[in-house]
C-alpha cells in the first residue's frame, strides 16, 4: 500500500488521515508539536521543525506523495521536499495563497471580482491606501492570518495609526469593507487528469473573524451559486491544481466578490462528512493519490456548527441528539477561540 505524507498535524490533518486510512493508505504526519490531533490517528508522526533538513528528507523518503493541511509551509522546506516527492497542491498554489497581496493580484489578473485593495508597508502607504480605498476598510497582514487574526478595522482615517500598531508593522493590505448580504464558500477539487468536481456552495456565518456555522443548501438564487462554482473552477484550472480548494465569497447586490482562497480542505466543507458519499477529505486524498474524483452529490440538508473553546460543554447533549453527527478533534486543552470540534445537524433533503 502507499503512504500519504501530510504536512501539519491539526484537525484537518487528522480528518485527512482518517479519510486516507479508509481508502487503504497509510499516513505520515510532519508536525513540530508533540500531542497533535493528527498524530492520534496517523500511522506515523515525524515530530520535527520545518528547518530540520534531515527530518524533512526522512519524511519525504517514507511517503509516496506529499500534501498539507495549512498553507504557511516555509519555502525552504518545500525546496527540499519537492526534489524527493510530488507535492499536491503544487508550488504555485502555495506561493499565491501564502501572501494576500499575491493572491489578490492573481485573482484580479484572472479577471475575477474582489474588494478594492492596496499594499501597506508603513504610515505613508497606509495614508495613500486610505485615500484611494477610503473607510470603512480592513487592514490585513499579508501573511499568516487565520480566524480573523492579524486584522484591524478602520471606521475612519483617524484609526490609521492604531491599525498599524495592532499589526505591529507587518506587511499588509488595506481592503475595502464589503457590505455583504451573505458569505458563501465553494469547496472544489481537481484531479491529476484535470477533471473538476465541486460540492454545493454553503452559506457561512462568521463571528469575531471565526467561522461559526455553514448551512447547505445556501438560500440564494441559483445564478449566484452557479457563478460561485464556475469561479472556483476557473481558479482550479488557472493553477493547474490537484487537490481540494476552498474559495470564500462575499455575496453583494452587485454580484459575488472573492474574499480569499485556501489551497486545502476547508472548515466550511466539514458538512460534506455527513452530507455526501465522498466528503472533502476523501476527495482531497483521491486527487493527490491520482484516483478519479468521487461524487460529491449532497444527500441531506445540513447545518455545521463549530465547537469553539468552552463550547465543549455542549458535547453531552449533542451526543444525545439523534440529528447531530459529532466530530471531535481530541484536543486536550481548551482555549478561547480554539476549534475543538464540530457538529453536523442533518435534516432529510427537501
Ligand atoms: P480564515 O480563517 O477564513 O482564513 P482569515 O483570518 O483569513 O480567516 P478573512 O477571511 O479575511 O480572515 O476574514 C474573516 C471574516 O471577516 C470574513 O469571513 C468576513 O466575515 C469578515 N471580513 C473579512 N474581510 C472583510 C471585508 N473586506 N469586508 C467585510 N467583512 C470582511
Ligand atoms: Mg484566510
Ligand atoms: Mg477567511
């Protein structure tokens, strides 16, 4: 049997491992942390840092193909790994999605609609950006942001210096605030043969920058949902992508704007675990292993709720709820804002 190497040992790596194992693959996790969610279910865990050349080589040599659960893999590590084994999704998808400015430029060059943006490196460039984009707007770090971290909102130009201080001088982009009517995302996949499949778009609700719920079907016009799926397909093809990609959209009266893309399985695709014959994790494993993509038809209506921080208190009652499928990540310490698990609530498809 072959072995799939996964960079990153969080819950996404864990659920990828479970899916891989169900298809008969072995998995090897590369993760600096000791007691990580994926290490509990993977066949092997190489616990080492991303600057450990020997460990990276040992990892690559012990697997047949490499994938990842997060996009911030250091370039130096990729340089070593890619000489030894194929990495899916490929280098270009990572390069683009590691940096919001590169990503926005890429999407704009594809002719896709995004919020107005401008690069910000210091007080002068922020003042310039505010001149063109105005307020309200959001200053976001170019790199490493997730769950709304590394972002500062500007309600007026007077908030400029506070926003710069909040981001501690990190290279950033200023983004126009979008008065959206809804947020949706598309989880789509592309195989090594170039075939594309997409799950139904889900409607997302965020709170304090963190995803709270995803609902399918999204209660939106078909043209909006179709546009979202086709847009995701354009991105997959432009990147010659292999694997699952998440695309987040703002729905506005004028049409869709892309918020951001993620070159991996995505929190807003967790509903597929109980809503589809092939879920996003299996779909990703199929793609990176060179299998045909599975069928992502939806057989149920679902609301996914994240269990964040002390919401683990809800587990006993959720466990007794016959409409709820529970997914817990095996994290021992609860911290505010930490994703501990999720619950998929099912109703028969209408
Ligand atoms: P993720 O965990 O999804 O990677 P992130 O840290 O990259 O999150 P974003 O997706 O940029 O953060 O923003 C998080 C949420 O904040 C969005 O889903 C949306 O609800 C809100 N938001 C972000 N940018 C804007 C904007 N330009 N206008 C309005 N709301 C926004
Ligand atoms: Mg993001
Ligand atoms: Mg996001």
